[in-house]
C-alpha cells in the first residue's frame, strides 16, 4: 500500500512539473506602441526570451508553473521589472508601459562583466556615450566625442599629422584597451590615428570602464577599456546625412554619410550597412604657411548582419573598411620631398569579425566562439627640408618615405553558466596575434615586432543576497614578444616569453535602493614592446624624431584600486544620477620616454623608452545627471587628479656637447592637467525642435617645448581652456516613413584655442595642446526613415 501511495505522489509531482502556461504582452510608452523591445522571463530553473514585434506585441509559450521575474528593456527607455506567477494553462494577457530613460541609466552593457547586464546593476561603473550625445556634440569621428565621460581626455600630439590619443584617469593611450565590438583588435598602430578614422554614424554606443575593472579583456587595460560597439540591425530604417563646417569661419570640412537597416518579419535575420565620406581642407592657425590641422580624406564603408538558426542561437558578422589620406606641413600641392616639412599618411584598413552564440533550452548556459581581425597597409612620409635649400636637400629628403604592414588577429571561446542561486560563472580563452612591420629604408629605421598572447580567464559573480555582489576573476596571459628595432646604426631587440597572472576583485553593495557602493582592485602589466607613441614620428628642428626601446627594458606592472558611490533615483518625472569615484594606480617600472639629446649620422633625433623609478596616479571622478522633465536634461562631469613620479624623472638628457645645457627633470607627468571635465545640456520644448549646449574644460598643464634656435627643451605652463558648443535642430515628419532633420550651430564659440604655436620649418611639431580646432560654424541635414 505504501508503494502505491508513493507512486501516486510521484505521478502527481510529475504532472505538476509538466504543466505549462503562456504569457502575451502589449508594450507601449503610454502614447505609442514600442516595437522590438527585449523581454526576459527568468527563475532559478528556467529562462526564456522574446522580442516585441512592430506592434509592440510579444508572446512567451510553454512556461513551467512557478514564480518568475519579468524584465522588459528597450533602447532609450527605463527597464521594467515585474514579478509574476504562472499557475494555470491559460494565457496571461497584460499591458506594460515603459518610461523614457533620459539619462541612459537603464541601458544593457557588456563591458562590465563580458556578459549583458543592466548598467545600474553592473558591479563595475560603466559610462555610456550614446548616439544622441555624439550628435549633440556634432562629433564626426570618435575622437571628438570621447571627452564627454568622466576621466576621459583626448589630446592632440602633432601639428603635422594630427596624432591623437585618449587618456583615461591620467594615463596615456598605451594604457587603455580599445575594443571594437568587445574584441581587442585595435592595434598599437591603429591607436595613433584610429580614433579619428572611425566615424560616429556607425556607432550604436561607446562603453567606458575606467581603471582596471576590465582586466579580463587584456593586460593592457590598466587605465581602462573603451568599447566601441557598432550599430545592430534592429528596425527597418534608412538615413542619408550631410555636414558642412567652416573651421575658423574659412576652412571647409565636409562629410556625407548613410545608414540603412533591414530586419526580417520573424526577427531571425537582419543587416545594417553604413558609409561615410569626409573631406577636410588643411588649416593654418598663424599664417606661417604650415598647417595646424591636416588635410583629410576619409572613406568608410561597412556592414553588420546576423542570422538566427534557431531561437537559441545566433551568428553575427561585421565588416568595416577604412581608406584615409592625411597630410600636413607646408606646400601640400608639391611632392613631399620638395617641401620644408611634410607628414603624409595613406591608410587602407580592414576590420571584421564573426561570432557564433548558443544557449541551452533553459537559457542558463551560454556558449560563444569568435574570430576578429584588423589589417592595415600604410604608406607614409615623415620628413622635409627639401624645398628651401638645394637639390641635394631634396635628394636627402627622399629618405623619409616609408611603409607599414600591421595585422591583429583574435580568436576565442567563452562559456557562461547561470547557477540556481543566481551566481554566474564565466570562463574563456583567447589567442591574440599582433604583427607589425614599419620600415623607412632611407633612415635605416625598422620596427619588426610580433606579439603572441594566449590568455585564459575565469570569473565568478557571487550574489549571496539581493544587495551584495562580488566579482572575482583572474586572467592568465602567456606572452611571447619577438621584436627587432633599428634606427641609424643602433640595433635593439626584444625576445621574451612571460606568463603573468592578473587578478581582479570587485564588490558592489546596495546601501539603499537608490544608493550603490562599488570597490575594486585589479593588477595589470605591459610587456616590453612598441606602443602607439613609438610608432609616431614627430619633427623637431626640421629633423625627424625617432623612438627606440632601451636595452634590458623590464616588464611594467600596475596595481589599480577604485571605490565609488552612485546615487540614482526617479522622483515622479525627475530622473537623477550622481557618481563620486576615487581611483589610485601604482605603476612599477613604468615605461618613460626620454629625449636623449643624441643626433644620429643622418641628422635625425633620438628618444628612448626606459623604465622609470615608479609612479602614482590618483584622484576623483564625478558625474551629475539631472532630467527634471522630458524637456530638460543636464549632465556635468569632471576629474581632479595628480600624477607624480616616485623620484624625479629625466625628461631630456644632455649629451654634454653644448655648454650650459643641463638635464631637464620633472616630478609629475607632462601634458596631463590636474583638472578637466565636460558639460552637456539639452532643451527639448517639443517634438520638432531641440537645442544642445555642450562643452569641455581643460585645466593648465606642463607641456615640453624644444626651442629650435638653441635645441634646448623648456617646460611651458599652459593656460586653461573652456570649449563651448551650441547646436540647434529642427525635425519634421513628412510622412510615417520619411522625416527630415535640419541642424546648425557653432563649435568652440569663444574660440578657446592655442595661440603660441611654433612657427616655420624648424618648429617643434609636438608643441600642441588644448582643443582640437578653433571656432567652427556648421550646418547639417539628414533625411530618411529615421529611428
């Protein structure tokens, strides 16, 4: 009899387990339907996903009986979370209303944990630069819009070629890991000019993670990670746009772009294509016949597509080609070797990647395999002094032509498992190849460098309660660097094989529903190799200035610490966000660039990368966001920091041949202001008109300058800059499928711009600082079926 009752109990239990229900929902904004929203239904034992159709309708079927958390998210709207129970076979029918997310606080981000997570719930602080912000700042390229995030500053490093680099938390560009669609294929060569080559019209968003919180992406993410995510096909849209600017009211800057997306009715496939053509003429700020802004022609084309073989798998492909020509110096109509100074670069770059993702039926396990790559073919000219003197000088100037081949490949696999207690395990491995060959035969300059890295990472996201999350991870990298570096008669080589463990620990605690505390530690390293600044050639005294690695260069290590408080609260129609973040980075044996004062037989000047005694960078980032209504939005952010060496650092080392010349030493980082920040304000009085006021502030800093007459290096204390922009925009709907937007305004209204540029053929081309361009007037138009 007992056996019979046990059988009945098991039968009843199995029937309960086999019972399922359905959910049908209607998603809207209170005024209009919301198509293509992401819907997730989850419990400890079952997860399922769907998207709303073009009418805002979604359906989830065959849901096992039980209690669930329903999460609905859509771009530009606040995430909605509701608890619901499925207890019958009937279909549950509900309406869901999503409010506008005016401060982008509820976006789903991937850079925090290598998995999709709500930005507010992420255990790491992630700042997001949206297309709306990039349009408000009228940014044509990535480099123009990056500064609108705390701790981020883009600086200009060369009058002749327009070399730019991004600094995060006071550290230069080589400390930042730039990702394209979450893949580390943005090489050292790309970092020299790449931020100005990537147009903003292809960007879905840019995610910024400061300090070492993103160590799982690679050892070079010491200062942080910038993840450039290109547009996915989401809606059936198309757009054609044009921009026309007048730099200093006189120099034209023109661009034409297009975007188009097509998604199948069943949402199982889609494609986005995009393109841009930009033509900017050269700009001479002080009428000395030498450019401060290069002439620039950029043509970019690409696509991003996906196909879902099933509801639980997805194949994604992205391809981008960039062809860019830039030239600066004097007499741009002549061949470079007939000029006094010319820097000319002709880039052909290909970027691409393919990813396959799959998950189990319960949605608890996710597997992905991916391959991404970048290849750049570059022709260059760095030189001059062939135009003002004799035919012999012109023949010598022929030495400055060069070629560069640069390849970066990344292949990896990642597995993520959601455990029953809501903990998440992420494990993966990557193989990265970086192969660079840079040759200037006439100067006997050659960089031949191969870097092979096998990296494995493990991360455990522990959630013992709803209020506490700990992110514990580590990355093990086996790095093999094989490099030969030659300039003139000097030969250096690096051949190292090193295995390094880089741990990372982050905690997040919800003190109140609206107040979150985060803290973290990460360790990083940089193996001896050529980085972005080492591949750039500047001009001093009319001669090229080369960089070479010193002998016996040791690996650089770092320890990074962060702590932050984030207050986010919606009070009726008012949306607020306040962030206060402290950071401290300790560098051991940092790579430091020293001007040796040595002149090679061919007349070129030599700089050397050496290990410094140590350095510390520390400070505070803050951000304030307030949107009192849908008509007004305000954001203010900034950084107060200090970057100092443990001991005085030699910046210029005399060779003892000139009487009275002494070494130049510094105790803090140069080209590094202690205060900088940004402001962003929007007024949207109605559907058809809006106005944006944006701007950046750069505090005073120490900038090196080589005086051409004496060859001595001086340290200049610069003035601060306040760069304010205003943009007006008018939007009209011709029909449901055709809209037009007109825009116009002024960049750098107060013409806050450097006024003491070096002049003439012997100028120090590195002596450039402050905003990238003077006052610029612009107009624009775009039309199509806009999203």
